[in-house]
């Protein structure tokens, strides 16, 4: 098979915007423009580059995934960015969503718990010329404690509860986008901080993400990740930290929708 050229990728990006974003009611011109320009194929392994502009959720290593283009666009659009925001992102992953956010805001502070993924993302973004991103390796459910508050927070992994540390780090008027639910499916929530005491919750749509693993999310256990469907009484390798639904049947990871 002949190697794909820059022109092929350009065409693939154009089709992606047309067929996956515009046709699914993504209308923000800034989101459409940046996703039509950003080389998504550079955020996945070379062997998967040909799938980068399809609807597929793609593996990025360490059992994690890069969400399909629609999900990235939907979440970005829902943040209602004007270009002047400081954003906290939890779950850097490949760095693709980070790049979209960085192109549309003043600065992105991104946290990833898996060092290998964080380092690869940092290299990609630096190569692409993004200089308004700060990186951190650690548990994003705790927020970025040394820093003040953020205008927007985007969580790219599913949680049984909304971490309190994150709502605390929102500015008044700021919004937090987070998938909340059990391990099978979640609802994408937009939480707006109306004042110091009041949070407004809005359900945007159903979704399915890999788990948010941390002190205020799902608890990781020492058991290694096994991607097979196991017996119903098997021990899961992760459990809800508090208030969540305990999984009983399958071992993570599975691909989000
Ligand atoms: N949006 C990313 C992209 O564009 O590639 C994909 C994010 S992936 C669906 C979710 C990421 O969240 C994974 O890389 C996972 O390691 C990370 N993650 C899970 N729990 C986390 C936590 N407590 N703190 C930081 N990152 C976390």
C-alpha cells in the first residue's frame, strides 16, 4: 500500500470535519477550524495513522485511548471558549485534546497519571509549536493545588463522583466538563459555578470513557490490567473510591464509545 501523503491527510481531515463534526451538529467555527488543521495522525502510533481521521477510538498505549474526533469536538465546544481562558485538563493522554484546547485558549494546565503518556504528549506538542501548555504527572482528581483557580476544567476520563477539589478550583462563572457514572456508561456533565456555594449541573449527553483513577475517582488496585472478559465473580483491579458503583463482571480496559 502506498504511504499516505500530506495531501491525503489534509483530505481526510476535511472529510472528518464534514462527516463527523458538521453532520453531528458541531457548529463552533473555531473548533471546526482547528480540528481541520491539526495533524491528528501525529498523536497516535505510526501503524494507526491511517485510522486517525476515522470515527474510531484509538489505543495510545498503557491501556488508554484517544477519543473519537466527535467527542473531542463536543467537549471543546461545550466549554464555550473565547480565547482568554486558563484551562485545567485532567487526562492528557496523547495530547490531542490538549492541543485543541491550547489553540483556543490562553493557557492549558494538563495532568496525566501515566508518565510515559505525559512525556510523549509533551514532545508532540513541543514539536508542533505549542508553548502555552504546562504539564504535570500525577493524580488530577486532586486538582493542581499550587495554582489558583481555572476558568474551565475538562476531565477526559469517567468518574463515579465529581471530585470536590476540582469544583473548588473553578472560578465563579467557570465551568467543569466531566463524564460521571459507572464503568459501563457515563453522562457528560457541564457544571457551572454560579457563586461560591452554588453549582449548576447540566447533562449534555451519554458517553463512555476510560476510568478516572485517583483519590477522588476510581481506586486502582495492585492487580495488573487484564483486557479479557472474566467470570462474574472475578476480582476487579479497580474499585470506586467512594460513593461509586462497584464493578463486578469485567476487567478494564475497554474502549470507550
Ligand atoms: N483526551 C486525551 C487525548 O486526546 O488523547 C485522551 C484521554 S484518555 C480517554 C484518559 C486519560 O486520563 C488517560 O491517559 C488516563 O491515563 C488519564 N487519567 C485517568 N485518571 C487520571 C487521573 N486521576 N489523573 C490524571 N490523568 C488520569
